């Protein structure tokens, strides 16, 4: 069937809550057909219904970015549903705090697996098609922790730092290919992140932030601030590339 030249199907990973869910709603409201991926499919289905009720186009499929077979099945399903994917928002991520010498190697590795290798698996699944068509946007949701490490978040800092390193190398490799590689780097944001932390771990994080002067943000952002930044980055006209956008709460007066 003929495809409208402005129709740009978009994938959002980690779309079942927080920044990802709000980004999916925002892109859909801006006219993007959106494909939502995460492990909690029932949450995705609710969002798809909401988008459709508002006149948008959306589909959802289960996705575990730590499993290449799941990523590949997701990529096939969303392409079958929406056509060639033009926008990939790699947003799925998580942090579980712990002091470095007590964190097991397995737990450290699992955080790298999610926050860094998960993004690489998505690149392997979606970028070859974009290269064939010589167009596309790949956006990685990083963290301010990538460049300003916070205590009790060593594995998360390593994963997000690695993610940004991968993105910078990728920008060079794909320069002139028609694919824009971008990083959006959120500061502290209200979401489900942290709601599963034990009280003691959360207290360690907060006292660490205060001790090292990292508590300058008296406010947290709402996910909408990030969703707007992400939509802005991927909606730039050809010829303009917002390589890196960091979004922080305004420092207290
Ligand atoms: P949430 O916990 O609300 O959202 C995380 C999302 O990732 C959920 O949709 C979750 O869905 C998904 N997810 C987790 N593991 C997997 C997996 N293996 N496969 C697929 N999806 C997965 O947190 P945020 O919205 O805050 O986080 C979004 C991104 O923003 C993350 O990359 C995070 O690192 C980054 N960030 C957040 C900050 C904050 O202060 N909140 C600050 C800086 C960066 P499900 O469980 O259903 O799979």
C-alpha cells in the first residue's frame, strides 16, 4: 500500500512506565505510528488502547532487551504491523543501588546487560534496515550518571558511560549514512525507577548524594519533560542533528 512520505513508524522500548510510556503517548499525539515494547505487556496494552482512543496508531509486543531472540521477534512483529521502522528510541533501563564491593559480579553484569548490551541488541535488529533505506533516527536514553557518577550506582554508571561511548563511535561509523544517532541524557526524573529499592539502599543513595554535593536538584523532572525532548530530537528536519540533549531540573534559586 502507498506510504505517506511523512509517516515515520517509531519504536519505544521500556514503554510500560515512566519516560518510555510518556514518550510513546507524545510521539503518537504528534502523528507517529508507535510500537511499544517492554516485559509487562498488560501495561503496554492499556497504553495502546489509550492512544487509539485518542485517534493515534499504536501496537505493542513483548520485549526483553536482555534476550536477542526476544529483540529479533519484537523487530519482526513491529515491522510486520507498522512497516519499516524509522525511529528507534532505546529507553529500557534500570538501576539497582549497592556499594561496589558488595555487588556480585552477576548483578553488576546484569545491569550492563540491560543498560548497554540491550541497546546494542536493538541496534543489530533495526539499524541494517535503516542503512538500506539511508534514513532513520536512533536515540539512546542515557543518564546524567553517565558523566557525573553517583555513589552506589557503579554498575549503572558503567553501563550508561558505555552506552554513550558506543553511541559516539556509532555516530562516526554511520556519518553520512542518513541515520542520525542521538543521546538524551535525563537528570533525576519521577518514574517507577527506585520504587523497588529497599529502604536501606535508598537511604545509602540519598546520603551519598548529600555527602558528595550531588543533591543540588531539589526537584525531580516529570517524564513529560523527557518525552518532549525526545520528540523534539527525532522530529528535526533533515539537515539538523541534535546529537546530545541533557535535561535537568532547574537548580533551586
Ligand atoms: P521506569 O522504571 O519507570 O521505566 C523503565 C522501563 O524499562 C520500564 O518500562 C520497564 O518495563 C523497562 N525495562 C526494564 N527492563 C527491561 C528489559 N529487560 N526489557 C525491556 N524493557 C525493560 O524508569 P524511567 O522511565 O525513569 O527510565 C527510563 C530510562 O531513563 C532508563 O534508561 C533510565 O536509566 C533513564 N533515566 C532515568 C532517570 C530517572 O531519574 N528516572 C534519570 C536518568 C536516566 P518492564 O518492567 O515492563 O519490562
